[in-house]
C-alpha cells in the first residue's frame, strides 16, 4: 500500500517505509507553497492596536526627506556657503532619508562590471557626514554594476553606518524592514520599486524556498496596465485587431484567440519580443482618454504592506519609501510626469493605513505634490537632491575623450529642454509629541549655469528660483487639498489648523 501526499499542482506517491524519510521535506515544501501561493486567500490581518499605530517618539522630532542621491564623488567638504546651508538642514534633523540612486564601488579592487551610475566608494562615508541616516535601495539602477555592485554598495553603506532598505540576497530580505536606533526611539524603513519596462523585472529579488533558490535583487511592485480610450477609439482598435487576425492562416502556430473578452476592452497584440500585449478599455465617467490604469500585483502589494505593518509593531516611527516613475497618461514625457497616477496615491494611502508615519516618494526627475493624509505626510516626488548624471566611467577613468554634446550631458543639464530636473527641495517634517505639526520646504538648485565640476550638487536656491519652485509646489499640492504658505524662500504646510 502506498501513501499519497498531495500538494497544490503536485501528487507524490511515497513507499510505505518512505513517508517518514521524506516527511520533513514534504512539510517544508507544503508550508513554502502555502506561504508563497496562498497568502492572498487569507483574511487581511486586523489593524494594530492604537497604541502601536501611534507615532511614539516623545517631544520634538524632525524628519528630513529628499529625493534621489545621484552622487558620484564626495561633496560634503566644499566651503560653498549655499551648499553647507542645505547640508545643515540634513544634519540638524533627527532622521534624514533619501534614495540611493545608483551604486558604489572601490574602482581599484572591484571585480564586477563598471557600468552606468556607479560612484566611488568614499561616497558612503560622505553621505553619513552630510547627516543621512537611512536610504532606499530599491531603484532602477540597482544592477548597473550587476549583483556585485549591489552587494558592494550595501556593504559600503553598512560600513558607514547608513541603514538601507529594499534590497537583499533574496525577496524575503529585500522586502523586510530595516531598523535603526535613535536617541528618541526606534525607526524603521520599508523600500519598494515599480519597474519601468518589462525587462527591468530582472531587478526583482525572488523568494528562497527551503534551502533552494533566492535571487538577489529588490522588493518589486509588479503591475499590469490598461490604457483608457474613447468608445470610438476602442471600436477602431478592435477593428484593426480583428482585421489582422484574418492573416492567421499564413502561420503554422498562430496565437490563440482569447475567449470571453470583455465588451469594454481590447487586447492588442504586441511583437514577439516578450513584451506584454497592451490592453485598452473604454473610458468610464470622469476618466480622461490616454490615462493609464495600473493594477499592482496582489502578492507584491500584500507582502509590502505586511512589512510596513510588522515594522510599525516594533518601531516608534516608520518610513515607507517608493521609487516610482509611472505617470498618469501615455501623453506625458517619460520621467517628467508631475502628477502621480491613481495606483500610486492608493499605495501611499494603504501604506499609512497599515502603519507608515511618512511616505517618501521619488523616481521622476521633477517635483510632485504633497498630501497630508490622516495627519501623515506623503511626498509623491521630491526630485533630485544630487544629480551628477554627467559623470561617465569611461571619461572618469580616462578611456575616452569627454564629450559635452553627448546625450547623457543633455540628460544631466537640460533634460526635456528644461532645467526643472535641477530644481528640488528638502522637506523638513516637524513632529510634536507624536503629531505632525508642520512641514517646511527649502528649495534647492543644482548648478544649472555652473561648470560640470559643480553640476548636480545641491545648494539653497536663490530667491527667483525658490519662488518658482514653491509656486509650482503650491499648484501641484493644491490638488491634494494641501495649502502651502510661502514665507520668504521657504514653503510652510501647517497641519491641524
């Protein structure tokens, strides 16, 4: 007689004397499969106790938030007063956070490939000297120097004493919160990233099952997307798609025709390059044609929200941080969308609902609005704090001649025929006995008219640029019901008044 052990999608028949021998293996496999495939069938966990949901750092507490740290060389020692004024804002905060955009390595002994955005190893200690405490690592340049670069950067940040979230040797580690002990209490961070293109899914870490598997990478928020069109446009797309199908008989293995396609949507065939077929649907009341309707993968969302909730149980203050480039519409320029898409707003709200005390977003190279949700700040896009994109390793290492007419040079200095990517801000959130009292916004600029040697280094914006930045933030934040008062060259958001 054989004993039968059934798992989802598998059927094992074991010898009578083999059940005990293989029982442990089967049990581990069963638990792993239930954990990784059945989690969405579970009832969402109950909210944490109100005492654990509260921000419990007593007295005065300040959070300094910035966007991308696209930094290649140390910069903290410059005597430029306008640079030091910005860095002093970071140093004076109780907690300072940003997004580590790119990788770091010791060029002399690094064994991995030196490609893309890779800064020198001294940068990690320099960021600590500037006052940074925690950084997000889940971003699209994570594997510019492949896995070796990811581990090199993480090790250098560890050595410098900067906590980092969002990456790891497997998905469990990448999704886990990172904790940091401060005099006022324990803080935590959870990092995440939504990929730009299908091929960037290779950045995603994968789970370890038992003692097997587990690819290094980041905590990825995968998604599907649907493009909203008018009824007439949908009918035209369907007609073109159906006419193309008339040529199916020319091929030995034509694509199958999907069954039960909804009447309000059309899936249009893409090339055979592995890209997803785009889906279009008719606009619903209030929707603008061209809008992209994103849907986050439920497993990815559940995993990330669980990490935020678990972090809040053990920490006094939790930062959820996301590197997201997606825009609202197909009509917007890549990296230059100033309004977050609906899925991003929903993600930020859910993060705060389960325990985040602040949501810090970055990704696009421009500023986006600020929302105060349930008394917690949401920064949908803080732009570029450092933007040393003009640095290329072949030039820095002396392998080629510098070319100031290159595409990368234009990306660094005049992206989209505008210098707005060189305008940013430092957001200082002030808390009093666990409650957000105000957010102060300090505009910065990155040397648009200066030499390449100083391009991309933050300094306090002069009055005319500061006013332009703050007026833009007023307009973008007003859509979230946020009022920004301009006091001199500083924007002020008062909470609870």
